[in-house]
């Protein structure tokens, strides 16, 4: 039997994609915002498709602030864009 691939929804595009195609941004229990490369960090997470247009839209619309219920620092968006290079 084929192993089930976990799907997650991108908060910008609304697409359901395998976790490997998404990046997770997490608000930890301490209130810090981090990019979760392992997919296992503790805390409340939001997923973004690995796409420059999606990251730009996330920065502009501030959608992560709503999903994570906190102010997402600009440095997080900068790190996301760096990861695509």
C-alpha cells in the first residue's frame, strides 16, 4: 500500500500541496516567529508555497500576522526570499 502523503493548505494560494512543497512559519509558545525547516517545531504554524510570488503576496497582505496572531518581523520575509535563491 502506498504511504499517505500529508497535504497542507498554503495560506496565500489556498492550494493543498504535499508538505515538501511548502514552507512552515511558526509562532512558538514563547511568542517568537521562526521558519520551521524540519516541520516539527512546537507552536502554531502557517504554510506557504515555495514561490517568490506567494512570498511577496504574504509580505504585502500581512496574512501571516492574522494566521499566527502576532506581528511577523520583516526579517522573516527576507529569510523566506533568501531561501528561494
